[in-house]
C-alpha cells in the first residue's frame, strides 16, 4: 500500500462543509473519518454517516493529502455481532479509492469493559494502494471517567503486502455543554497514538494526535465538527493538522 505524504493543504474542505450544512437542512446521512472507534454499546439500529474531511488519514498516521468524502454504513446483527462498510471518495481522483468491510464480535466483560475480535477487508477500486488487503482485528473498550479504546490489526500477507502489525490507542473525555429534551451538545477532547511493526513497511511509534470534537445530537440525527493535530514520531509519517465535519443518522 503506497502512502502519498504531500503536505500541500487544500481548500475543498470549506466547500464540503458548506455542502454538508446545506444537506443538513434537507436530510442527513453519513460519515466516519475522525479515527473514532465506533461505539457499539449504544448502537441498537443501523447507522449511516457521511464526512467531508480535509485529508485521507489512516489510523497509524499515514496520509493521502487532499479533500475526501467518507461514507459509513454500520449494522448490529444481535447486539454482539457488528459490521460496517466504509468508503473513501477522493476529490482529487474523482473516484472511490478505498472501500472496507469489517465484521467483529463483541464480548462484554462488565458494564464498563468489553473486548472484540473480527476481520477487516480493504478493497482499492482505483488501484491507488494496490489491489486489496485483509487483516485480523481485535480490540478493547473501557468506559469510565476517561474512555479508552484499543485496536489491534494484524495484516494477512498477500502477493503485494507483507505481514504487519498496528496497535492503536485512544483516550477521550466527553464533556456535556448543553442538554434540553432530545437536543444535546458536547465537547470531546482526545489523544491517540499508534505503534506499527512492518505495517505497510513502516515500524515504530508513529504519531501522537490530540484532537477536539464538537458534537450536536438531536433525536436520531448527529453532526460533528472535528480538528486533529498530528505530530509525527517517525520520518514516514507527516506532521499536520486535519479537520472535517460528519453527519450521521440512526434508524
């Protein structure tokens, strides 16, 4: 998988945000690129999300610079087995350059702690990153004064990709700002990092990224504005600030 590390900032995100706000007035669906691990504890129904993001940023910090739209459809089969389909539309390529399918099973340990395991398939329709990749995945989630997320990805080798490991961790704290009836506004600061071992030929502690998310929820609808400042720890990973807006709907 090739990662373009150009650092030229683009302006289409402003257009994307404007487009999103117009769409919000009509009908919303969509998103998924704040590197958030999806909260399945409260997900009981199908969920769709669309995000307009300044850059395509991978969980370990690799980035393809330029504006993208990212769409997610997430489903809950039995409150234990979950899955999602995610795709990345590149405005630069004018095409979907990546489409992922992930399935996982959640094992509750307590009211605050759970673990999960599953499978992740990466498809690259435009050939930008090659043909395809696949991985075994596992994770853990703790909900307390500070929420902690952990995600382990083990690449399955194929003719183009060697075996590799990614370990991702994120800490966040949701701070309620306003609540009245079904309207809720919150601010969520976070910090994330990743360690990679021959993950797409990259090894080391790759980045530390503080971020902030402003969330607005009303009924089944949510909108999030997010800003992340990625700080590189190895030469293959760029340091830069990226941002976006996501719009989501729970059926």
